[in-house]
C-alpha cells in the first residue's frame, strides 16, 4: 500500500530548529515529510505520532545527546522497527548511543553529518535520504557522501601493497645476496708468491668459512679467471664443495698444473650453485673469490712482484673487468691492478 509520507523525522524537542531545517531542505527536493508538531492532530498526540510513523516509508532519526536520552524517541524507534520502516540514523553530535538505543539499532548503518567545527551538513542528509529512497546500496551512498574517505581507503590500501612489495623485494634480494656468502680464512699451503717449478703438479688448499644465511649443500667452486695470457694455469674448471653448515669452516683443495713458461700466474675460484640458474648465478657474482698466486721460476732465477696478498681481495661487491690483457680487481674502495 502506498504511504502518504516518504520520511518521518524523529527528533528531540531540543533539536526542533535543526529538524525543521532538514525538513525544509528535503521538501524543497520534493520529498514529503512528517514532522512534529507541524503534522500532529492536537489533543491526540500519541496516536498522531504512531499514525505518522505507520504512514511513512523512511524513519529519519536525528540523534543528538538529548535524543539519545529521550524515552519518547526510543519508543518511536521501536514502533518504526515493528512496522518495517527503513531506518536512517544520523548523528549530529559526537555521542555514543545508549545501551537501549544500541539494542534497537545495532545492525543498522549510521551516518555522521557533522564536521570538526560541529557544523551540520544538511546537503549530505538530503543525499542520504535520496539514496535510500532510490534503494541505492548503503555502501554506495557512503561513497557518494564521503568520496575523500573512499579515496583515502584506496590510497591507504595502495600504499600498504606498495610497501609490502618493496619490503618483500628488498628482503628477497638481501637474502639471495647473502644466502651463500663466504669468507677467506687462510692458505693451508702454497702461500702467495711461493716459487714453484715449470710444469709442476700441485694440490692447493684454502680454508674458507660459510658466513651466509643457509648451509652449503649443493655448491661447487668454479674457476672464473686467470691472469697472464701467456701463462694460463691448468686445473679443473670446478670442484665440489663439501656440505658446510652456517658459520662452519671448511678446507677446499684443487689440483693445479703449472705452465711451462716463467712468470707470475694467478687463478681465481668462486662459489657457484650446481643448478647454475641465471638468478643465482647473477647474485653469486657478488661473492668474494679466492685465488692463488704462484711464481714459476726457471733455471735463470726469474722472480715476479709480490704485492698481491690474499687478504687484499676480501672486500664486498667485487667484480672483474677485462682491460686489454690485464685483469682488474674492482672494489668499492678503488681499483687495484694485478
């Protein structure tokens, strides 16, 4: 059955001025309202109120401190719920509903229509009522009247996602960079610049330490370069690294064959995953190499410079660059030519 009023305005008598302002705005938008005392039948106050509620589609509750404490307003809310009106509670003051009011309105969406200066936004109230009349979903009504709140929520979610991606990526790259990190400890034998004979077969050994974030289970040492094009060292290109726990030290050894010509020969080895995946190989380029420098001395007693100790290359982020026929060790502290 079509009802005579679209909106019943429930308010405390203390909020009469505000309630009538809202009523005028709504009726200027062709929204017919019932409001006391204007639409009451004098001498039959209670029945007039009940009839007004029953003959309306929407129950607009203007909730203030006084309305919150009013037993008359509470009875109007109860009667509206019992007749299945659409309830729109709007707070015009920053107050919390009483337990009794919460009991009736606990599952109903609330709207705040006051700002930081305690001014009431009547235009917002009109938008809310029009949204309910047209059966627009409450969430959409909320977005229409609070676009800045929605934008804030979207931007906040976007920032959270962005920070999560940045944090996850930073952690992943840090972990990968340090997953198989190693530290040179010492030479077991054949210290740098030891004089050896041409064509001599040797077994070089180092002690290195696992200072990475994970145990070594599937690693090998790969020869990544030698100096002096005329005196390339002959050795296996790679060898297996024993299982090594984090912070544990391990002895690594490799068979090498010295060249037949006199000169200073330096060979380099670095840790590498056996699967040789691109990402791991790329990240492992930041690991520090270990090397051996041996001087091949012929019968004439040829000797070479001795200014390249092992400890000089144990710096972070080392890379190798070919420069003509020379191998350059580049560190963040500068360059050193071998």
